[in-house]
C-alpha cells in the first residue's frame, strides 16, 4: 500500500492529506526525507488549510516547505529557511510561488530543491 491513510499515526487533516497525496504520498516522504509534518485545517480563524514539513539539506538552502490551499483551488508554495537565533525564530523566505496547480507540485519541488519525488 503506497498511499497513507488518515488513520496512520496522528490524525491528518483531510485537505493536508490530499496535498500530501498530490506530492506523491509515502513515496514522496521516502524519496525526499521530508519529516515533521504539521497541518492546519479550515477554521473560522484560518480559512486556508495548509501543510508544512521540514526538509533535508538541498540546493536552495531551505529547510521548510509550506503549502497553502487557496480559495481558487490553487496552492501558494513557500520554501524558506528557519533557524533559532538568540532564542528567537528567524525566518528567511527564499522563494514563494502563487497559483500553483496540484499536478505541478512535484515538479516545482524538484526544481527548487533538486530532490526527485518519485523513481
């Protein structure tokens, strides 16, 4: 079984689960080494669900990826570097891509990080 299910480990928010599947599911996680997934669903305070993950060292020098589902059924994809400096999180945004379609997520990830998302 290649695709993770919402019952695997901690509960996965449905929209975040779909984002992960569009990236390639478990194969994406295995091929890229992405870990520490964090998701937020649709709420009154947060109308746009998102999925965030930590990344291994890569060509772009980014260590975080955040994918946000927008009301237009496209994604905003943010690659950035976050580090702790003097007990404060310092975020350096590297690249942001707007209006990305689901089928374009794996290719965009590969072009930025240099990691293949599938064999």
